[in-house]
């Protein structure tokens, strides 16, 4: 038993058991169909809501489990082992839900959170822009004040669940600008179908099929005054306030994908015979297995080191960045070398390893690239 396992509370184990049953009974049964169709798995997300997995971090008074961040990482890791797309969809929804928990008014929480926890209102955070990235000083999307609310215009890209979400958290700069700061704020915008001037074009990507993201356009989208989340000028704080959690969650997804690929490789190495013996008895294969096992254990340790700090209210950007780049690199390394253990069969589309490899590739980009994470860690280590 690992130190991680020894330290788990009864509540954390209970959440993991929920995720285990959901992963085996629902996600594993639907993963191949989601991969083939690429369609947004709304039925799976609603089932996750029914099982309490969309409200792990939401207070019980709004229908959530009120559990801690370690419990969340245990759950998302297990789900990712069956489908990276489903895990990333839940991750995107979770980190659109938390700003409502942390910054919403009582009325907003009471109106939105029960449906978000139940999976009846899927969320999406729209921060990144085609020409500005996520820099608050360069955001071009604007929310112009009107007599009864705001009109929002701009373009967003790479928002998880964008277009299919029932609620979009749009980060925009208020106009007229406040006397101090950039006026970056967050506005609650309903679904594309419900909102005039709101359109979405889905992108097609290498992996994570079924996970929906793409380009969103807002053209004079009108929202009421109560669509403002938090205060004017607090948008970047709201959007980035859970960044250490989001990066650690992505790292947990990477560990889940790596674990699935590793388990496949080990099982195959024990069953497949070549030259009268199992391929796992060949030293070259054993070297691959040892490297995969060691990197996976190290990545998992870093994920739960960061998660434990966050759960204790001592979140550390160095720890989350360390976990993020290590886990993303590990996921790709393990998936690639698991394919090596399989040989030619590992490259076939009717085996899961090529999906693990494609799904792992995006993790070194989203949530801040590996290069950014390494710079963050290095600057902290060097005291810069």
C-alpha cells in the first residue's frame, strides 16, 4: 500500500468508490462509442451528475458532496483511465462551477448550482482569445454597459464545453472602463441556442474526441445586470483563482491515462508469447516496464502532493506546475512505450493504446504549456 493510500480519509475513499462504479459501469461501456462518434456525451455527464460526481467540490447545501480536492483528483484520475474525453469534459464543467461557488451572489448560487451539480446545466469558462491568449491587459472582448445590463462582443477560443454548455462564463473588459485596472470581469451567458448573437464553431482535434471545444463569437450579446459574476474588475482573479487546482486536475487526468496504458502493457507482456516465452521475460521489455512504472509512481506522487496542499488551504503554484508538466510528459511517455511493448498491434485503431497516446498529447498544451510550467518551477527554485 502506497503512502497516498494510507493517508486517505473515509470520505475520500467513498468518493473514489463512486468514481470507480461510474467509470466501470458507465464510462467504460460508452468510451468506444464516444471515440467513434466524437459527439458530446451529454448522457454520460448527466449520469455523472446523478452519481454526485459533478458536485464533489460543491457545498452540500447546493446538492454537492462538499468533499475536498484530493477526493476530486481521485475521481477524475479514475474516470480518465476509461476516457480522457469524459474526464476533461467533467474537468471543464467543474472549473466553470467553482467560480459560481466562490464568487456568486446567494441568488446566483441558489439558481445555478443545483442544476450544475445535477448535470442539467453544463458549464464552460471562456477566457482565452485568438490574439490575446489569456492576458488580461490584451483581452479584446468587451462588455459595454447599457441601461439594463451589458452588451458583449468578442471572440473566444479553446473553451472546454463551449457551444454545448448551458452556461458560459465569459471574461470580458467592461466599457466604460473603471478608473483603476483593466475592468476585466466575468459575465454569465446562457447557451448558444438561447442567446441571440452567440455562435460557435467546433474544432476537430487529434485526441479527446467527444470533448467539445472550438471558437466562440459574441456579437452584441445582451445580458441583464445580474449576469455579472462577482465584482467589476475581478474577472481575471475569478478566472485564474483556481488555476493551481485546474492544473493539478489536468495532471490527475494525465496519471489516469498513463495508468490505463501501463496496465494494458503489463497485461499484454504477461500474456503474449514470442519465441516460446512471454514477451515480459525479455530484458528489453522489462526496461520499458520499469521506466513506465517509475515515472507513473513519481507523477502520481506529485499530483497528490499538490492536491493535499490545496485541500489544506496551502495551494502552491510550484507544486501544481511540477505536477502538471511531469504528469503530462509521463502520460505521453507511458502511452508511447506501451505501444512499443505491443509492437505493431499497438498502432492499430482497434486497440486502445493509440487513443491513450492521442489523448495524452494535448495535456502538455492546455492549462499552460509544459514550457510555462517548467519556467514557473525554475523561477520558484531560483528565487526569481
